C-alpha cells in the first residue's frame, strides 16, 4: 500500500514539474545552437535592428496545413525564429498564423496580400498528388508593408526578415553617390548590387563637376570607368577625401575583348591618381589555375558545347581577416589586375583578397587562345592581391577611406538578353565595403550567414598521383600483409605443436 502511495505521489510531482517547465518554456524561449555558422542564433545585426524598433510590427503567416515533413520543418523553424524576434523587440512584433485553405475568405485575404498558391507534390497513401498550398508571409509597419511570397525550404530566413524590417523601419537613408560620365556601367546594369544597397542607402548617379556638394554623400562609388577622367574631377575627389570622404573603386585596368581575341591596357588617368594615394594597379591580366569556365562549341561529326577552364576568370577564396570580408567565401573576377601598395606608414593599408597559390600575371597587350595548354611557368606569381583597403589622413585632418578592387566588372549584371546572374558573394563584398566605408555595420554579418560554398582545396599533380596509387595499392598491401601474418602465426603454432612434450 505504501509503495502504491509513493508511486502516486511521484507521478503527481513529475507531472507538476513537467507542467511548470512547459509553462516557463512558453514564456522564455531558449535553445542551444551547435551549428558551425550559428544559423539558429540571432545575429548581432538583427538584435540591433530589433532594439531600434519603435512602431509595432504585424507579421502574418499564410501557411497551409498538412505540409510535407521537410516543408513543415521550415515553417516550424520560422515560427521559432519569430518567437525570438518578438522577445528581442520587447514584444513589439505581433504575428499570427492563417490557413488560407480553411475557407474562401482567408484565401482571398492571402491573395490580396500578394501571397499566391503554389503547386506542391505531396505523397499520400503511396501516391503522389499535386495540391495548391500557401507558403508566404506579410510584414506591416504602419501604412508600409512588404511580403515574402514563398518561404523556400532550406534557406536562412533571418537575413530576409531583418532586411525587410530594416527597410520598413529606417527613416532617413544615407546617400551614396554613383559617379558617371566616364563610360561607367549604368545603374540598370547593376541590378543585384543596387537591390542590396537600396535596403540601407539611397544610391544616386552624380557627375563630379555638376555636383555642388560631395560632402552630402556618405560614400562615392566609381565602378569600371573606361574614358579619361579630367584633372579637375580628380581634384574634386582629392577635396572630398581631405574632408574625410570615402571612396569605393572598381578599376578596369585592362580590357579583355574575347570576341576580338585580344586584351589591352585601359588608361583613364585614375591609375596615375591612385599612385598618389600609394595604390599601384598593374596593367596586366591575372591568370589563376583556380578559375571559372567558358563555353566553346566543339566541332566534329556533331557540334556540341563544352566547358573549358579559363584562367583569366580567377575564382578567389582566400581573404584577409577584415570587416569587409567577414563571411565571404568565393568571389569570381573576370580580367582582373593585381594591386600593390607603394605608400608609407602614414596610411593603413590592408590587402583583402588574394589569388591562389597557383597564379600568375600576363602583361597587356595579349592575344587570347581558348585552347592554350597552360604550364607551370605561367603561374609564377602566387597570392596576388585583387582587392585592398586603405585608411588615414589624405590631405586633410579627417580620416578618409578607400576600398579598391582590380576588376571593374565583378558586379555588373548587364541587361536584356545579355543579363547574367552575379555570384552572391560578389554582391556581398560590395555591400560590406560600402558599410565599412560609411561606418555602418548595417546587415554586414547577416549577408554571409549560412554556408553557401565549400569548394575542395586545390592539390598538386604530384599529390594527385600519390593519392591515386595509395588508394589502389594500400588495400592490396594490407591484405597481403595480413595473409603473411596469419601464415606465419599458423606455421609457428604447427612448429610448436611438433616439439616433443607439447602434449602432456
């Protein structure tokens, strides 16, 4: 009887503890994050954005029920993320969940908000059927709103949410000047870059001689000029830096014209002006064994496209420890030039991005040969600097900053039929650089959150040969060695048993 009472009391105590813990967990959300990139821990940029929230934020999730497990897991992760957002914003975020499939009124509400149904394959009773599901959300602050039309499984939602909240709550965006008039690509050719920068900044095209007051701009962008920049315009840049201005330069020191099969030097006067700041950009083409590919048509009985490595498209994955390169993994360049520092200790120089250990440079002018056989002597200049930053007093008492990249086209999308998608980290590099120049941490650490690329390390041909034969011979040698060991062991036992007196 006593044992039965003890069991009842123990069960009541355990049930009470579970109820209390469940109540506490509903109020205080906590979880341990053991992922490498801390994707389940709110970033410092997100926390800062949420602390600055003043107006209530209304988030509405339009999500269907009975979703497949992988999609449902994404929705559950999003719900947990919103709970953390609410806690850090001091309960200024109000979110609700709506199932548009429940009735026509909810479905119409979702469609009017901009959330449209998408077809989704669902396995049910050993059959696959396609059903219309809603998987989106809207965010509203005052009379402004933004939507996420489709929550894709597997993506890191924190950056998307924080970006939209920042866009809805920011009051006065700093102005960024985009310098034009020297053959620079127009803003509509920089679609990805402008979309990213527009979250925190107002980017305006300017002409150096027509703009009355450059100090109104937090930073200036000079991307890929191809025509001569006059001395009077360069002097305006000097005056801007002397007042503590900040400048991002993507210089096109060489021009690779694949259609004509030649590569030539580009002289705009900017390269000479940069030398007065201690930055020398060589008029040569970087070549790297770690590179992108080009498509060529192979002629034979049939004509077919083939991907061929093209060392003039270096793929850079080696970066210095700097705010600009925080979280950057891979940046792809085309016809880039190396950068070196010729200044003195009055300026703080920091190389940012480097080529691989198997890289080199070819002086312009050159002729392109797609079928060229590349040899070791073509890659005698390892770890060339492709991007760098300097800071310090540049003619005035205030600190100025310059970030330079030796490729003027690394963020150019183009437009129309020639439009291409740019590597995500190319855009992240530019956005991080503008944040650093503008002295604004912004969304810098969030842009690169989440593992996006894990390329294999380059190894030499000799090591490849060694590993190949090691993998082939090691199992054979191991089996033979084990066989000899067993043979010798059995022979030793037989010899021992044959000795007089072994059997007693």
